[in-house]
């Protein structure tokens, strides 16, 4: 029964856009990821997706606008809403979503990462 130290867990991540699981909550995974640059436009037809910024700044582009998040702020992208995360500088983000949810949602492609990696 040890607490999860996010700063310590983030120190083990060296590749961007590659989420790692740090906890399981019922049928959900709590993931951490380092982001920089622009991701792919995608949606998750069957689930909402929570973005919680731990360090840095993140913009979540939506087709009808954008949401900018700073440290300690979070945003839930509703299921089926197309979005594109963008980080001008490296940021650290916590994601909460159902276990097995692909990071690229319905877009697929070469940026899709495994959903079962733990750190």
C-alpha cells in the first residue's frame, strides 16, 4: 500500500506520446504521458477521455474551438468528439479512460501505442 508519486513515475518516461499505466480504477486505467508537438486528430466513439495537466501547458483543439490547460487543470473530451492535443513545450499529462482504449482512438496509424504498458 504505497502512494503513487507522479513526479517519480514521470521521471521514468523518456518517449513522448507513449502513455504508461500507473493505476487501475475499476475498469479504468490511470495513465501518464509526456507530450510535445501536435498529435493526430481522432475521437473515441465509445468513451469520454480525461486530460489532467500535471506540468506544462496543453491545448486540446476541437473542431469548433480549443481548450487550453495549465498545471492542475483538467478537461473531459466527450465521447465521439474529434480532438487533437497540442503541446508547444513538453508537458506531463494524466489520462483517465477505460482499460484498453487506444491513444489514437478511431484514427489508428503509426502513432498508436500499446495499452498494457505499466510503469
